[in-house]
C-alpha cells in the first residue's frame, strides 16, 4: 500500500538547535517527494521538492532534504532553527505518472525562543 | 487573485443538511485536488480533476460526497446529509500538469466545516 510515515508527531527545540524530521514512504516505482509547511494561520506551502538528480535538495529558509532510495527516506534538515520555523511540516510523495499525492500525518515543530 | 481561493472560509451547519464548498484554482492550472484535514490527522486525498473530468475519485469517503468542475476552472465539493464525522478542514489545491506527477500543488486556505 502507498503510504508516508512521519514518526515524529511533535518536536520541541530551542532556537539555534539542529533539526531533522523523519519521513519514510512506501511507494512502488519512481517517486517525486515533497515537503510542505503550514505556518500558524496560513495555508500549506511548498518547502522543497525532489524529482531527480542530486538527492540532496535545498529549499527555502535554509531547509534541505536528502533522498535515500535504499532507505525509502526523505528526511528534512536545518542546521539552526529559528522561532519563526514554528509550524507543521508535511512530507508527501507522488509517482512518476500519478497525480494523486499522498501526505504524511505531519510533524508539529515548536521552537522555544 | 494570485492564489487558490476557497469559500466559505468557515461553515457551521446542522447534522443532516447539505453543504457546498467552492474552490477557485489558480488561472491556467488544469489539475485540481480536494483534501480533508481532520483534527490531529494528516491530509486525506478525496478527489482529483484533470480539466473537467475526475480520473481518481478513490478518496471520496462515501456516496454522500460528490464533486464537479465546470469550465476547467471552479470546482464544487458537495456533502449531502452531513454527519458529525464530516467536520474537518477541506482543502483545495491546484497545479499545472504536464504529466509525470511532478508539479507542486498550490493550496488554498481551506474551508473549516463544523457539523453540529
């Protein structure tokens, strides 16, 4: 079955701490991977995406993610978080020919100022 | 406007009533998606439109749910005989489609539906 797992439901960090949010997927064939972010009171917006090529992708606001095919993972990282990174983060996957996008259940990130 | 527009932003209705939720996608986006986000849950795919046709309706939870899209633009999600478990935020997204499933989706602000 196609699925996306985000094992961290709620992560609490202090400012300047390093961040890694886990994402594992189950999907046959070629995949496209996304991280979306939802800041409080705002709509979902794209943070970064992987389609092909370099498995380390860089997104907005200093975020990056690494696609590790052998581990079916696409973890999100940031070396030093800021209070403004407080949000909910969703990992998502779609296939090379499919348009249906499958989302994980989300990880709520809280940053202590 | 520049983004995906959804209306109403909030809807409160009594159990058993019908509701209609509207989505106006970004101009030129041929693909349109409906999702549901329940409290504490991730996003649940409901239905996808390519133009006016819906190749994938697999996510509609019951026959009380239906959706249509006209003119390749505005879409309406209808829920008949609403139940309390229908309470959720209903999100609409749109994307360009050139095939390949690699187009990012742009989301609206959602409609928060509350069934009393």
